[in-house]
C-alpha cells in the first residue's frame, strides 16, 4: 500500500470515531431528559383514576359518568379537575357550539378550583395522601369516554393533563391549548 491509501483509511477512521462520539453524546442527552421527565411525573403517576360510563337504570334515562380518583403519593395533590365535552350543549345548540367543553373541579370544590387554576392563591390542601374521591355526573347523551381528561396539579405545583380513559399524558403545548380551550368554552 502506498502512503495515500494509508492516510485515507486513517482519515476515515477519525471521521467514524467522531460520528460515534457525537452519537453517544446525543443519546446520553436524550436518556437524561427522558429520565428527568419520568421522575417529574412520578407524583402524577401515583394518582390512580377510573372513569366509567354507564346507562342509568332509573326512569330519567341518560348516562351516568363515574370518576374515582385515589392519591397513593406521599404528598397531597393540590387540585384535580375533569375536562370533557359538554354533550348537552353540543346536542342542543347549532354548529358553533360543537366545541363546548366543561371543566369540573373534582378536588377542590368548584369555586376554589377556579381560584387555583386561574392563578389565584388557593389555600386548599387538595387530595391528601391515601385519600380518594368519587364523582358522579349525569348526561342525557352518551359521552365518549376517550374525550375526558384529568387536569392534575401535583404537590410540587406541576400541571399535567392525562387522558382519563387511557392514562396517557398529553404533551405540554397541546395540553396548554386544550386547557385554555376548555376554560374558554365552558358553557355550564
């Protein structure tokens, strides 16, 4: 082999090592960010919820929406709200109401929940560790359970939006848009 070929293979090996090093650094950053997100979500993950939609048995008809939440974390959840479609407004009104939503304070009560979420200083404790709460709502139309979300403010003040049916979290930007939309279109 002549000196030109040896220099070429040495140059290729240097490039290969550089690309491998940069790839390892990028992968390390991705893993650290993912671990940080999982540890930040730890409190919200310890809030267990169950959403159940049933037909009502009594004479009034309609559907019963039952929500159960339990806090298994070591700190109190500051507030929990159920966000979902306002089926009565969607059924009764013209097309522009098709985005009608509701935000229902599970913990704390409705007035304190508004103060908590609208930036006011609420002194409400929320849902203490080991405690649970049940909520029952009645709707004349069958509500699609996949459109309900839990809006959670954990004990550290972080806000999470989680699908009440699947348990999957909604990403930050989309969650902010959905929450803003729900508060603006609450037609109760």
